[in-house]
């Protein structure tokens, strides 16, 4: 099989370049492998690459290159498909680079093309031509990408035959955040034994570590922890390898704690494994870590480790008490205790170092190649399942959601899973497919939240459903008030930002639906319906300040017949509470004495996002008089100054949670 790895460049020092080189080398013993770099800016790469791996540079921007592309006019133009950075001039990845990448993807004879960068993944998804498998490697946390990039990347996942991630936690979070239904196997980085396998810990009394000196790497925490144990172990030193913007702050900790003669910032090095091998204990103090290549490298040398137990990476690489010790991220005291335990116990260091070397073997070339080959085999199986399209519609007589499928296998079922941040029931809701159609019932459907739509075949292969249309015309004619159970039960299908079909479910035992908001004559007048209850004695609307939850404004909720209610709140009551910042209050209804609050919302609508649609005029009202620095007729400032009265704008709006809110800002 021919496998091509796509990478931005091979020039910089970074974990992605190292990971791609390592995996390409691991596969080269069994396959035809090439690394395709979008650009070449340096003659040599920092990281070694197996000579059996072919290197293809799509553009050469080295100034000294006589046949380079630096002078090509297209090299100064921004790309049209590749998500560029508007602040880069000239762009790092140009229109020239993009065109050559698209041509490569159309003409390559590779059986599998693997993107190692989220922006390349976007291009790979949109490229025409080629019958190769398309895989994306996520080396980071995709939910933390900038919103525009994240939206494009999540949409691109739908065109991938596989999206590999580094840890189970990353797979779970990314599946939920991206809409699910993707083949997303966990494939740890390939990390061959450091130094080619010939390195062993020298055992000198040194605590060693390395990485980019940035705040999230936690090297200041390590410096503090070392300072706390330095008096007990005067023969031990600390060496931190790497460069970066946090160097000055780390050095200040070292100097303030008086350990500057034993704790040193060693600067960047291209021979990190050999430097680490001089030590006796390795520490990874990161506050977050997608994986942790350097941790595996240190283990392969036979170094016992102390690592922060951050959300990803380390806990999947080592077991606390076996290869080393895990400590809470950012905890200098716990890190000091772990150092104390290892520095004072040579036997523990030897036993953990041996276990660390053995544990690192599962990230070597052989196991890594096996894992990747298994992914390629499964990706080919998933390819056929990705062709399912679904049309969602609302049944106007019942409010049920009908999902009509094209390409679903016999015996399939529809799987709904909550999108990230959705409230309500966890887990999946499953509905059978009969004759190419699944029915999601309004009454017995999914719980409160927003749900992604996928199809699972009888073989267990699950595929995201492509958008085949979304018809909500029947929503307004369908019942939302439940006869079988009180309150609100409503299903609204929609197309998510990434182009995938989804379903919004609202399930409320008691619900206050806002029908009208008026902001005239210095007052905010609300009218609505109460579902699942009736307004009773003591019913009132309360405004709770966001953040503190304190009720600062309230008004009676008067019955208007049936389940209706009306309340009037003075706008000046909000303006009088203006302080620092721009305060926001969420509005709630208390149906009667002793009843629980229910949010004042607008949910009885086919509008998915109410904030930009249901708007209301602003009220401009005077606020309280405050001391001001105003001068008298003669230009003299009185001893107490004058009391001046500012005017404030009171805004009423529906928040992103569809809840009615009030915000106050100074009037212009």
C-alpha cells in the first residue's frame, strides 16, 4: 500500500513534525510511504526521517534556492480553500501552495492520504478527484480551535474515512463536540526509543525536563517544587531544556527561591534525548498535554518520571506507582512530595526506571505500525457507510420527527447523541429504521438537549448522516402541549453549523412561554403562558443578577385568564443598580408561593436561535444621582462637587439559552 502523509513543513521544531516522521518511518518497512510538505523553508529538518520515506516538497520558499518559488506572484496571494491567517503577509501557505496541493490530491496514486494538520484536513475534504482513503490526524484538542476553523474542520470530518486522535478522552470529547458518527480511533504517537535505542539513564543526581517554555507547560511549578526539596537533597540539580516566552518568569522563580546555582535553564537543544539521559529523574509538569512525546522518550531511556496528571496524555502513557508518579497539575506541593519520594529512594528509581523502559515499548515502531494498519483496514470498511443521507421533517399531526434515509443498510437504526454542552439525559437514544424511515416520537423521544443524528448498521459500524434536507413546516401546526404529561415536549430538526442534521428537544414539566414584551413608558411589560401549571397566589417575576443569582428586581405576575400571566417591571429599577461592568439579569417566573422558579423563555417557535430574531426596543431611563466633578458658574469646584444624573439604556433580549434577560449599559 502507498501511504502519503501531508504536513505544512518539516522545518520547525515541534511535536507534529516528529510524530509524522516517526509514523512514516514505522510504516516504511511494510509500505511505500511519502511525506508531502506544503512548503520548504530550510534545507534540513531537525528530526530524523527513515531514508526509505520519500519526501515531496510542493513549494520551495528558501531564499537561497535558485529554482525556488519565492518570486512567483502566486506565492504572495492568499489561499482560497486553505483556512489562512489574515495577519500573515505574505501568507505562510499561499495560493500557489494550495493549487499545487489540490493538483497533488487529484493526481496522486496513493492508496491512503493522511492529513496531519486541521487546515490541510479542510483542503483534503474539498479536493476533487482521487479514490484514496482520506484520514485526518488530530494532534491537539480540536474543540479549542478558533470558532471559524473549528466549524470548517468539523464539517471536513464528514468527508474523512477516519479521524485519529491521541487519547480516549480526546475521542469522547471530539465526537460529542463535532456531532458524532465518525470513525475516530485512538492512535497514540509513534515514539521510537530515544537515541535509536542505545541510550540509558546515566544516573547523575539531576532532575531533567524539556519543552517549549510557555505558561501551560508548568515549568515554574517545577522550579518551585525543586526549591522546596533542595535543602533536603543538596547534591541534586535541576535542568530545564527549551526556549520560549516564559523563560524570564521561570528564571525569576529560581532566583527568588535562591536555587539559581543548582537549577538552570539550559536553552533549546537538538539533542534533547542525550541531555535527558544524563539525569536520574524526569518531570513533566504540564497543565495540559495532548499526548507527551517527551514523556515516552524519557521512559525509553529508563528514567523514572514525575508527571502532572493533566486531562490528556500522561495518564494514558504511564501508571502512577509503576513507571513513576502522577501528581495534580499546577500543584507545587504534590510535585515536591513526589520528588522527595524518588530522590531519596535509589531502589524506587531503579524499579520505576525499568518499568518505564518496558512501558515505552508499546509506542515503538512495530506496535505503532500495527495500530495504523488496523485503522486503514477499518477505514476502508467505514467508507461505504458514509454515503447515508437523511431528510428530517416534522409530522404536523403529532410533532414527531421523521428521518427518511437514503443508503442505510438493512437492519440499521438511528442513533441520537447529545451535542457538547447539551443539558438533560446523557447517552444515546436509539430508534429502529423500517423501510428506510425512522420515527423519533415527541412524547417518548430524547430528553432535553440538542442531539446529533447518526446511522448504525447491523455490523456496529456507525456513520454520520449527511444533510438531505430539513423540513420544519409541520412544526407550527404540531402540538407542543402534552396531553399525556404536563408541560412542554417539542422536537425541532435543524441543520448544524457543520452541515449535519440535528434535533433540538425541549422537555419541561413546567414552562413559562413569553408571548409579548413591551418596553414603553419606562417599563418592561411581559405577557406569557404558563404550561404545566396555572398562576396562583404569590406568582411573580424575579430578575436574578447573572453571576450572583441574587434577586434584585421583582414584580407580581397577574393572571390574565386560563394559563396566561402579565408582569410589569420598572426599567429604572435596573438602571439604579448599574455598577462596574455591564450587569445582566435573567428573568424567572415563580408560579405561586412555594413553587420553584422556571425560566421565562421563548421555545414555542420554529426559530432555532431566538437571540437575533426576537428583538425589542431599548428603554433609555435616568439612573441615580451620583457625585460628579462639575464646576460652578465661576469655574470653581465645590467641596462636594455637584450631583449629576446619568442616563442608561435598558436592553431586553433572549439569551443563547432562549431565556429572557435584561442588560444595562450607559446611554450614549
